[in-house]
C-alpha cells in the first residue's frame, strides 16, 4: 500500500488533493493545524500538527513513516502573503519537514512552488529555460526552497519534484480573487468592476491542479514541472464567460479599475513536461 502524507490538507488545493490521492490508491495521512472536517472517515487519517514545531513534525513522521510526501502548506493570506516575512518561516518548515521525511525512510517528495518564481518579463514560461527572477519575497522564498530541496534530495538519495503552480480557480477559492469576486458581485446584483482585462494568463481548474500534483507525486519525474493548463486566455474573456454563466453579461465594467503597474501582459506556462513526461492532461475546460 502506498502511504502519502499531505500537508495543507484543508487549503484551497489540498482539500481537492485528498480525493485525487484516494482515487490513485494511496493511504492518506492529512495534516492540519486548524482542526478538520473529515469527509472520508475510513479512508483518511487526520493529524493535528504545527509544521513550525520540530517536535510535532518528529512525532508525525515517526507515527506515519510515509513513503510519499505532498507538501502544500504555506501562508497565503490574501493581500499579505506576497511580501510577508511569514514566507521565511515556511522555508524553514519545508526544510525541516524534508529532513525528517528522509530520516524516517521517505522515498518520494513533491513540494509546491509558484509561477512567481519566474522572470515575468519573458511571458512564456518553460522549466530550465525561462530565467528565475522573482520580484516578491514569496517568489524568492519558493525559489530558494526549490533549490535547497532539489540539492538535498540528490545528497539524500531520494526522488524529489517541484510542482510550479500557475493561476487557479474553483471551489474554495478566496472571495477576493478574480473569478469569485466577479461572481459574488454579479450574484449580489452589483456591477463587476475590473481592469482592462487585456492581460493574458494561464488558468487551471483547481480539481485539475490537484490531479496533476498527485500524478506528479506518483510519477518518477524529477525537478521543476509547470502545473497549468497550457492554454492562454485574456482576462476579459475569462470575466465575460463568468458573467454569462452568472446570467449578467451586461453588468461587467472593464477598465473601471487600474491595473497594477507591475502586472505583466503575458504569463503562460509551457506544459510539455507535465503532459508528456508525467503523462497528465486536464479533464476540465473553462466553459464546463
């Protein structure tokens, strides 16, 4: 039986990874520091642990002794996390988690990064080709952890991969983000105020992202892998499709808000590694 330890199990992505792990036949040990609601009482073992506490992590690994580690836990408090010093604590927590995972016989680790690690001036992002030049503390910390985890994995003789997430939408997303903010405004009978919407992005449904991360975990692919749809879409098209689905196609005001001065015009992933090496393809499209 394949035993996986999942951190961030109550988060936006982690909650969807539970089902994906079970579908692929894993015995799942889920970690949360905030308590939990168990929808899989006989299939998921929950653990309450503070990943910043070395003693908690030691007890957790000694008890579970997982073969696989899928690490998503991070502080992504909306409007704060890009520049929060909490990012430094999560680098330390990730390293401690990996060290203890190795000590207790772990074999395969996948940790989760971000497109914020890339140099956004390039627009089209390919692993090991597009330069890494993050311009936020969040991106710097993710990139630094990736470098250390990859090197440590080589020295320890375990298999590691880094899932670099792009833009997501779907159930559980924070209400301040683009898609839910548009939906909530329209369902409340208000006008959805947006930027010009000319920015081109790569959006992936959260259930697909979770499925991709679990496929990466089960694979033997190592190093950084973009986790994205590989499809470019203008934000105004995303907004307009959302408005039509909400039954209010004429209540969107594009250009009502100023775009951020450092908002790149293009940010899209090359997903060849994910599609061809991992062997994963998305199951959902935006209209669906």
